[in-house]
């Protein structure tokens, strides 16, 4: 099953040149990831408040292929790059809603699962691992 997140580029996403500031694309990636977890019944805020695990991003990558401007409507396709006992990597592709062949950005985020008190890696919660397995596998670009 694939997961697609719909997003409209806002003025606040753009820089002085009128195009999306690169770091804001990473924010859009993260919104898609959070929405995926929510649709899977995973309460990210509850996990954070509980304090037993955290899922920080240890590495990210981004390739900007086509400028995005205020008002552009895009889809973020989320896929699973890899799943390990103590972490996972997600791939993202941002495409135009009007024509999904138009790719504006591609990237990835690698998350590690840690005990936030000890700052040591721990096993992913089973519910998160199961949910991630429902994502399509990323195709190498």
C-alpha cells in the first residue's frame, strides 16, 4: 500500500527569490511522515510524552529538481528505503498534483530509535515496525 500526502506550498515556505527554501522541503517530508504515522494509529506526541523512545533523524538527503512556488499543489510519495531493528530510512518524492510525472524533489531521512534518557539505541516499537512494513519499497533513482 502506498502513502501519498497532499500539500499546498505556502508563502511562508518560500525565500526572498520566491521559491521554496530547501530546508522547508525537509519540513514537508517530515509532515508526510507524521501524517503516515497518524493514519497508522501511531500517536507520535504520545510516544514523545511517554518518554520511552525517540526517533530522531540521524541523516537526511535532498535533491531539488524543479523550483516550487507559492500556490503549487504537490503530492509527497512516501516509501520505505530500509528497516532495521533499531532504525529505518524513508524515501520521499515530491511531484506536481496536476502531473505526477513532474518531480520537484527527492530525498530521504534516516531515523534511529533511542532511549531519550540514556541516549542509546533501542529496538523499534513493534507497532511502528509493522506500520513501516506496509509502505512500498523505495525504487533506487
